[in-house]
């Protein structure tokens, strides 16, 4: 079965969800691929987008076992009518907990029909060179798994009409895992290394970084995605805060063993 159109929808501050969803989408051989990056804060003020029958793939990162609130808000911009969708959660080698179930429940409410899902691993937001957590993932084996997942989706699609599938089962619990309460903290800037290039502000999905004669961050609104740290070419952005150091130490000690992607088809 030749797909006419596939929509790739992703919330991806550090690029991991984007990389996975593109690898899956490329394997489907669609005549047309539409990309919707719902990461920027400005997406919430864009015009609503209609999706009626074409296949979509939604990829999101997992924050503390849940779906980022901004991702859910931006998904509301899609006007959907019984459209088939594949769900992808990308987590930092700890656990995706209830994120896939939460995403599944949400997309059902706005009109999608989730018929398949997967969980992939991406480098953890708090990973640093001295304490790597899923460093450089998704890597080549992960991308091969993404292509395999795409191939399995094609087989499923070829076995029946894409709009006639039943809703898939995914792991998770209700009520969802409680969201951890964090103080108003954010990455800081080592001024001696910073050249005020502005890249950190450009990649921030919530526009909380202002670069003028110095870098100022609104910690209250920061979502701690660490996109600014990953993108800084000078290594000037850091998250050297005792609370984050403690979390990072636990992750490094308990979540260093490689986990593999899981498919739910």
C-alpha cells in the first residue's frame, strides 16, 4: 500500500524526538511528508491545522515520566477527524512511565486514532561528559530500530485500511505518575566563556533567555529541557545546581545500562 501523505509532528528541544520520527517517517515511502515542529512557543499562536484522514506520527520527549505540558497545549492546534496516528515517546534511559498512556489518552480526545506506538531512547537532558546518561542517543542502532519500526508499520498498513485499525494498547497507569515539584531553577551562564552569540536564546522552546550585554534566564518559566546547554558552542551554559547534581548522580548510577526501543503494534 502506497501512502499518499504522512505528517511528522514533533516536540523536540534537543533534537532527539525529531531524529527518531524522521527515521520512522522516511521508511514509510509516502509521496508527501509534512513536518510540524511544535517545539517553539510561537506555535501556540499559529493558525489551526486540519488533519482528516492522512497518517500522522507524533513524537515527544518524556519529562519525569510524563508528557511536557507545552507539547500537549500545542497539539491542540490540530483540528482532527478520526485520523490514524502513531505515537512515539523518547526518554532518557530511565523509564517512560505513563507518558505513552497520557499521550494516547490526549490524542484520542482531540480526534486521533492511535493504532501503534513505540518508546525510544535519547540522550538525557541532564547528561554531561563526566556523567553520561544515554550519551549520543539515538545512535545508529537506534535509527536502525526506527527504520524497523517503520517497516512493521507498513506491514500492518498493508494488511488493512489505515482508518480501520483498533486503538493500540500501551503501558502505563491511571492516575498518571505525579509530576515532580521543582523549585524555580534554570541553567546558568559562565560569563568568562560566553561570547553572547545568542544561540541559547534561539533554541529555547519557551523563550525564557534574553541575550544583551549578558545572558539573563527567567528561571520561573524554564522547563529544564537543557536545549541551551546542548547547543552552546562554547560550553558556557551549565546546570551546576546541587539539586540537579543529585538527580544526575542517581541517574548516572542507576540508569547507565543501555535500554532498547520497544514497539507496541
